[in-house]
C-alpha cells in the first residue's frame, strides 16, 4: 500500500513538472516570436513588408493640409570648436524658422557634442555630450568621431521619433523638410564625388564579392540621410568599425582622403542590405548650385567667392575638377 502511494505521488510530481516545463517552453517561444517581430524586416526589403499589431506604430500627426506627418529627429554631430559652434547656432536658428511651417515633418533636435565635456551652448541648443575617440585614434581626421558619436547617442538617448535625420553644422534649412524616407528605404543625397565603381579594388576589402555587386553601394555619405531609427541602430556600429578599418589601411586612406567616413557609411549600409532613395532635391551646394528654388538644405562646404558684380563665382579646384554637368546647374 505504501509503495502504491509513493508511485502515485511520483506520478503526480512528474505530471506537474511536465506541465511547468510545457508552460515555460510556450512562454519562451512566444517571447522569441514577439522579439523577432519587434525587430521586424525592413519594409520593402527582403521580399515584402512586415506588419505586427503588437508593435506600436509610429506617431502620425494630422497636418493643416489634411495629410499625415511622420516626424523625424534632427541629429547634428559636432565638435566644440568656436567655428563649429558658430555654424551650429546658425543651423539651429534656421531649423526653428522652418520646423513648424506647412510641409515640414521635422521633430526634435539634438546637437551631439563629441568633445566629452559641455560647452557654453548647452542652454541654447538641445545637446547630448558623448566621448571622442581615444587620443590619437582619429589620426587628425576629426570626422572619424562622427560614427562613434552616433553609436553613443543611440545607446544613451531617448528618441521619440521613429526616423532620424543625420545633419552637419554647415547645413542650413532653406525650405520646410518633409520625411523623404519610405519604410525600410532611407533617403540620401547623391554626391558626385562618391564613386564606388571607380574604387572597386579598395572597396572589395570591406565589401567582398559574395555580398553583392559594387552597384549595391549608394553614392552617399551619412549626411544628409533620413533613416528609420532601428536601421541606424544596426548600421551605426558597422559604420564605425568600417571607418576605423579604412583609416588603418594606407591604400584606402590614400584613395578616399577627407571623404573616407562617407564611403564607410555607404559600405556599412550595403553590408546590412539597406538601399537609399537618392534625392537630388535634398540639398544644394554653392557655388555649383546657384538657385535655391525648392531645395531643402543648403550645404556650405565649398569656398564661395564673388566678382565685382556681386555674382557668385565657381572656383574649380583639384577636388572638384571633374564635376559632372548635372551638378553645375541648379537642381531646383
């Protein structure tokens, strides 16, 4: 009789353990599915779109024209030099001028200061301070701090918007900027001097042939780019690592020079299978573009000289001697 009771209790305990194991396995399976769906598949990539009712949709705000607004956060990376601070103040001024105009999808603004310490603009411009690269790692190429700054910001900041615009201090908003991105496809500006096909031998060191054709690498830099936050979270660490590897390779460093970090972003995006809409109307670059029209951003990266008639003169230099015809006229 005692033996039968022991067997009965053992069977009951076994059934309880089996039930608990089943519940735990079910919970883990559901958790895994929800996590996977939460990450999702970039809309329009890998064969289609993805929709999950559990994942909260991005905030959609009705505009005055009756359409919808999908806001993006403006992320401005910068140093604490006096010249950069002067540029940032002007850039932020024009952001505030156009932010709430009809046609704008501009949301919040953050100056990502990669100096490691605060400065005298903290109360004037919304700012997050991040660390620079270790001393000497940038080898005098200060732009190498940009991807590292973005990585740190994404990790420490609370960003309400689903999209991010990566911008620079020498950008001025000339017109209200809508969200040019579409689902899993970010929007970028095609730079005439980013030519992956002409540097295939070098690029294949970082983008091997099994990854795809060289044409998968867009002729862009990281800025200006409007991109979904979760995509940038995937790309940014790769962008940082590819930048450092490129700088460590003398052949690549010599080939890309001051646009090395731009090539690194283009390669990193391709490594993640991300393609960009190429929008020539995203930005203009004087003195090559002489009319603003409906262009959204003015990029003051070249020296601008004027003649006695106060007309902007195009000064051809070594970096821009082979500029294509379509870049020499306004795209507006």
